[in-house]
C-alpha cells in the first residue's frame, strides 16, 4: 500500500512544478530577441570612439539582422526601438552631463524612433531575395531622415563616424558617410545571412547557391570596395604646404559656467598664443603662417568691448600672423556664433557665422512650451542664436581655410560647401568645455577624421579644452593635445585642391540609396498584398 500510494502521489507533486517551469522557459525564449536587440545596440556603441573596436559594428548588425528576419512589422518596430535604446543611451550620455538626465533621455527616445521605423521596414524586406542589400539601404534612409528632422536633424551616431580606424574608411572618399555606413551595415547583415545559410545547409543538406552567393557578396564586395578606394586616399601636397598653429588655451572651469569669469577664456588663449610667439622668437618652433583659435575662444564680443579687441590685437601682433578667433557677437539685435579673421595689422577683416546651430543648446525650439514645462531650460538659453547664410572660407596668408564650427562637422553638406568654395584645408573650431571629460570630444574628433578622407583635406581641430588635433588628408592624427590643459600644436601641413568623388557627388549617393530602400520596401509590400489576395482567392475556391 505504501508503494502504491507513493506512485500515485508523484505525478500530483510533479505537475504543479513542471507547469511554471514550462511557462518560465517560454517567457525566456520570447525575451531572447528583445534582449538580443538591446545588447546588439550596446555592442554597436562599443564599436565607437574613443575605443578602436570598429569591427564590432559587424557582429552588432549581424545579431540585429537575426532578431528581425522573418518577424512581423510590429515586432520589428519594438526590436528596432530596443536596438536604438541600446545604442543611443550610452552614446549620448554626455548630453546630460551639465543639464541632467531629462534632455538626454528625451533625445534618446526621439532618435530611437527612427531606428524603430527602420526595424519595421527591415522585417518587411527580410523576405525578399538579397534582403541584406535592402536592409542596409533602409538603415541609411533612416540616417538620412534623422540628419534632417526634427529641428534641422541630429546626425550624431551615423555608422560612418564609428569607422575612423577601420578598413572601410576609404569609402568615405567614394560617396561620403552614406556609402561608408552602407558598406558596414551591408557587411554585418551579409555576415548573419552567410552564417544562417551555412547552418541551414548543414541541417538540411541542401545548398541554396543563389542565396549563398548573394550573402557572400554582401560581405566580400564592401571589403574589396574599401581596398580599391585606398587609391583615392592621399596625404600628398598639391598646392604646397602651410605651417599652421592650433591654440588650446583651456578654460577656468568645466561645465556651463566655463565663461562665467569675464574675459578669462580670451586671456587664456591670448596667453598661450604669446607663449608660442616667445618659442618662435627663440627658434624652438617654426613661425606659423596663420593661427587657429577655437569656438568661443573670445568669451566677450571684441567688436563692442575695447579691452577684448586690445587683447586679440596684442596676440596677433605677438605671433605675427593672422588668427581665426571664435567669438559670440551681437549684431543688429541678433546673436551669432562667429569666427573672426583677425589680421595683425588691420584687425578684423572677415567673419563667418555658424549656419548649423544646435537646438536646445544655441536656440530653443518651442520656447513657450518648454518654458511652461521647466523655466530653468529657458534661462539656460536666454537668447537664441541666429544662423549664418554662407559657407565660411578664410584666406589666411594665401591659404584658403574652410570653417565648420563644432556641431557643423556632423553635417555632410556644411563641410562639403567649404571645399566647393575652394578650401585647401578645413578647420573645425570647437568648444567642448560644457561636456567635461565625456566621450563627446572623441566622437567629434572621429567625425573630423572621416571628413579629412571624405574630401582629401587636412583638418585641424582647435578646441578650448581639448582634445585639439591636426589630421592629415588620409585621416591619420599627427598631433593632439590632452584635455583641460593649455597647449599649442604647430605643423607644416599639405594643401590640396582636387575633389574626391564624394565631394563632386554630394548627396547623390545618399539619394540613390534612399530610392533603393523605397523600391525594396515597395516590392515587399506588394508581395505581401499579392500573397494575401492569393490566399483569399484560394480560400474562396476551396470553400463550401
């Protein structure tokens, strides 16, 4: 009786334990794609500077492709959003360094919406032949959209900007950031498809040669294209050389109050310039042909403050060369983020007003609404900056220097315009003091390296607090400073005037990729509609 009772009781004890375990396993399996999407986004972030792990972008997109392929568009929307959160949350954390987590979280949420829409599109095209191609073009279409809207766009986090140390970098000279980014994403999706088909073939012992060939080409062609594009990359001088000096004067303090002490930032940069002038006079350093100061290096308007004008005049005369000075200037009641060409004999002779001003940093969209939510935000941007209207190219001692002020380096057209206007080299004056020692400065520096290759120009990056650098036309950094130190860089750099295919073509490659993405999406939707109609007809014929 005891044995019988035990055998009867055992199932009653096991069943209640097995059911929750089964439900838990099912829930865990359903969470795997979501967790994988978020973690692959984090992996993509890890591939970005200051790390040199550019190749991690490939497995990041391979895993992302695995999570999306064959799923519904609604699932793609959610998985894409999780991928975006995994990527943008750590990438953009610097936006909340001084203003708190609110703006950071809001920006991440907004940017991730674009990735969510791309994810939904990729699920649709993942059923098409050669789907990695369509999926990669959709990603670039998403980047094109968020580089333009809302509020003028925010291109930060373009895949191309994580590839400054990678083998794909020469493709920037072929078609700019869209072609470079497309190659990386295509290679990642192609990598997943190649692995998937290999495992499928081993399991079924059936090799789909057409699909396998497309997957293999998706991996091989971008790499071969990058190798072939190396012929477009050169650091040879075409128009002689120029000796350039980059000044990093430093700031009294990091954060939003970097310029709270009147004229301190200007005095720091003048002092570093005068220190360099003493070294030149002593024969320790070559005499520069011209000098480049950072954005906001004059923290007060030199046109309305005689003492500021005298300080800049003194620095220019001491170094005996023209200086590009960054200042905040008020003119006709409007505020401008301006670069001023300051001649040692004539004083200010030319200006460039920043065209791509930063929303919520240099101007406040929807000011009344935001003020109603949080009045502190409106006080931080008490007056909106106005936009410039023309590209900036200074003629400095015979050299044409293109200007892309700080945030503008992220926008393809702002940098290209300077080259089309004759720039033989490019300067990216910046002020990163408000972002402390965050990764922001390294992310921006990587953008300048990509721009150097894209347009085959020397790029200098003078920054108030670092990292300042001199970059050759092949994207290599030859000199750089530390952060929050006063320093200067002097170097003879090559001047170039030829145009790369990327410079000549402009936004054309991006538009072609967007049109291909639209065509692929249209094809996928049409196939789905035809399939549903066919199923409906078949059901009607076979019905009672």
